């Protein structure tokens, strides 16, 4: 069975500080991977997606970047956090394009 | 305009009542995915339904492509069904990107 793990569960950070959020998928080879963001009370926005190791496509940047250093790992990061980065970050995977997406438990980020 | 229109925006039920949630879409559909978002924010996939009707316990999803709609039916609602229900359209023309509805906030009272 496939499992998707996100870390950390929650984070409180200062404006201007760096950020790194992680996502790992176990039990599935070469999945498509996705990062989503949801502001409090807002709708989900897809930020990035990746079809293969080392390849990442940006959908909405929000002064964030993403990388896929390994087949089963997806990293979201920034060097300088903004207040507007606060919200809920979700990682998801799918078998390929046009396939059901499965979501991780999410990371709640608060920027003060 | 919004390519996926979800209705109603909110719904309050008494336990035991049924609910019908709807998503209408104006773009080409590969499939409609329905999610339950827990109060803490995590998403649970309920259905991946390209067409026709699918059942899972008290939940039923129906997608009718010709009528550009997909519905989620909850029968005999329970207080634990409370939360937000989201539909997301898997668009034929835009691989890897889901088009999201705004959600239905459901409250089931005891």
C-alpha cells in the first residue's frame, strides 16, 4: 500500500526566515507529485507539480520553489518567508496525468 | 468565470437526513474527483468518477458528462459527516492540474 508522509506537521516561523517542507511517498515508483496551498478559509491552489526526478513545473509561484531530489521526495522551500505564506500546505501524488490524486496529511504554517 | 460551480455553499442537516451536493462544470472533463476535507484540513478522496454512478457505503457519486454535472449524495447523514466537501475536475486539456470547486460546508446536527 502507498503511504504519503509530510513533515513537519506544523511550523511557526518568523517573517524573513527560511522554510523547508518535505513530502515522501512510499510504495509507488515514479509517481506524479504535487504541492498545494490553502490560505485559511480559502480555496486550494496548486503550486507545483513534478513528473520525474529533477523536474518541477511551476503553476503558481508565490515566491516559493520546489525540488524533487529523489523519486519519492518532494521539497517546498523559500529563503525568505512572507506573512502571506501562512496557510496549509498539502502534498499529493498520482500514478500519472489524468489519474486520481491522493493527498498527504498536510503541514500548517504560521508566519509571524 | 468559475469553471467548476459547486452548490450549495453551505448546508445544515439533522442527523438522518440526506444531502445532495452538486458540481457543474463548463470545461472538458476527464474525471471528477470528490474529497472530504476534515476540520483540521487534511483531504480524503471519496470518489474518482469519470462517468456514471459509484457507491461507497452511504455515499453515491454520479457524473453525467452530457449534462456537465457531477453530484455527491450522502444518505442517512451522521454528525461525523460534518466538514467541507470539495469537487475537483480533472481537465482533459490541462494535464496534472485539478480545477477546484469552492466547496460545500456541511453541518450535521444531532
